[in-house]
C-alpha cells in the first residue's frame, strides 16, 4: 500500500504550468463562448417493444389463454362428474331410507300382531 501511496503523491505533486498555459485556456474559453451551443443529436430510444418481443408476448399470451381454457374445461368436467356423483348419492340414500322404513314397518307390524304396544 505504501508504494501505491508514493506513486499517487508522485503523480499529484504540485507542478508549475507550462508557459502559455493560461493563454491557451483563455483562448478556448473565448472560442467556446463564440460558438453556438449545439447539443449532439439524441438517438431514438430503443424500445423493448421491438418486433421480436411483440411476437414473444403474443406467443406467451396465446399459451396462457390455451392453458386457462384447458384448466377451465377440466374443472367443468370435474364439476359435472361431482354433480352426477351427488345425484347418485342422494338416490342411494333415498333408496336406503325406503328400505329402512320398510324394515321398521315390518318390525312394528310384527310387534302389533303379537299384541305389544309401540
């Protein structure tokens, strides 16, 4: 680190300007003041929305729509299957209830025939 610091001191030591330095600086200042200030032409901003990116965005949108539609159709099929299963379950429960009622009626009918009270 000391060598680096020594080199920095060497390069930044105080030096006397060369002869005519101030005259050259003043001439450049006058010349800059006389010339009209012209800014360099600004390049057109590059848009990330270039031709290739537009096609990539359109492709991504198409994929998203396709996947969304497929998922929605799959969920619709699952919902329809669930509704069918629910209807079958209610039908089976209804039939089971009917069988239980028939069995109960037989048991109570047998008790009535024997003369027992309910």
